[in-house]
C-alpha cells in the first residue's frame, strides 16, 4: 500500500525513464549494503521452500531455479542490478538487450506509462553500453560466490547500424562476449524499436543466426549454453509454428513468448503489460502444442496476479517473466508472487 501511494503521489509526476534509472540504481545500491540487503531480502525476497528442479530432475537449466517468476529483459538493460533483483525475490534475472556495439537508443521521450490499463509503451531502441562492457560486468558479477549463485540470462539483439545481411556476425559477436557468464542466452529478433529487426523472425533469416550463436556460445563457454528465441505476439500463427519447428530441428532450449506488441493506437513503440495477456496466452498455448513436452517456454505478457501466472502455466509455460507488473506493484511483488506460486 505504501508503494502504491508513493506511485500515485510521486512517481507518476516524474519522467518515466528518469524514474526507471533511479529505481534500478536504488535497487543496485541497496544490494551492496550487507545489513540493509539482508533486511530487504527478509522482508521482500524470501525464497519459496521448493525451487524449480535442475535439468537432471526435469527442470529447464543445469541448476535449480529459486522461483518460477523471473525478471524480463528490458528492466536491467546493462546488468547493473542483478544482485538487487535477486534480493527482491525474482527467481531468475534476464539482463539486456545487449548489442555488439554500444548505442544510445532512440530519441527521447521513449517511455510512457498507462496506469489505467496497467501498461507501458516503449521505443527505447536497445540503448546499452555494448557487448564488451556487458561481458565485463557479468564477469565481475560471477567473481563472487553470491554473484555465481544467481540464475542469469543474457538477451542479445542486433546493433541498429548493422545491415540485416550482417546480422549473423553481429549476434555472434555479442554471444562471444557474454555466453561464458550466462546460464542461458536469448536471441531477440522481436523488438519493434530497431528497424527491420522483426524481419529476422522469418526462419530463413533466423536459422543461420541461431546456428551460429549456438555454436559460438558453447565454444566460448566450454559448456552447453541453453539458447532461446524471443518472439513477438504479433507474429502470424503459421510463423509461430515455423519458429517452433526450427527450435525442434536445431535442438534449441526453447522460446521466450512474448515481446511487446505494436497492435495498439497509442503511438510508436511496443506495448507491454495487461493488454498483452490474451495474445501472449494464445502464443504460449500454440507453442506448447507444436513443441511437445521437451523445449522450455518462458511465458511473458500481462502477468500481474497469481491467477494470471497460473493461466500462463496452464497454457504451457515452464517459467514466467514480468516487467510492467513489477513497475506497478513494487518491490514486494516478485518475492510474494514466487512464494504464492510455490504453494500449489
């Protein structure tokens, strides 16, 4: 209730992007203060008694995942607050999107809130410090026992200035810098905010990227790195089927479904949050029917309540991610969600 009061009286009067940066910095700084970090974890981020099992026992990754709900890419774009997000109770944290070259992203304003519908619109454009810096930060994270204990995914996308015909090399470069430090990788070909990026969801363009990234990641990391494809909710059903078939053909880890939607009339950029839920559920359900039981589906889109989460799991998701609901519900939300979902 305190967070919601602060949100209504203070946060709604602050520029959304500035608010985003302040929040990420505050979470990051809190996680570096030992006593304060422990108090916050005890208040908000207590773990469920039973984690998601490791791969040897039917789980998605080599090691157990503390909770079924993780943080979606886009919140911690630079990998600066991984320990803080873990402190708040997310079961796993996906950082990025990282690109081969550093880039400022699109012109501001580029982030908008819609509290009435619990949605967020963005046209950020993969603003980040580049894959080299991302690799350095992830290496630093993994240099500590605590940092190594967190399940972390790295989301990689295409640099804006890189021509589509050179996309394979661009993705491979990013993978080569971050794969060693990640529990899994995600190929992001579904953001609406980089020109022509969504064209790469067509399997003729996607297959060589996936093949090259998979080979590079395993070679650089000297182990198998699970590889996911992140797709848009706006993808036609037959194209969803084609991606699923490619995942099976290449023996990839699975699919992250879904990214933001452009099916709205609010302006440029992709919309996330509650309005995305119906289509995200449709996509996850269709993927599970096409993929069968083995590949992992990470369900994303409009998850705010335990019922939302259960609907996504019932549709066929193995793991869940959220971003917009975290903004609207506050720091106690991820830990509470994971504990409640673990009771079933």
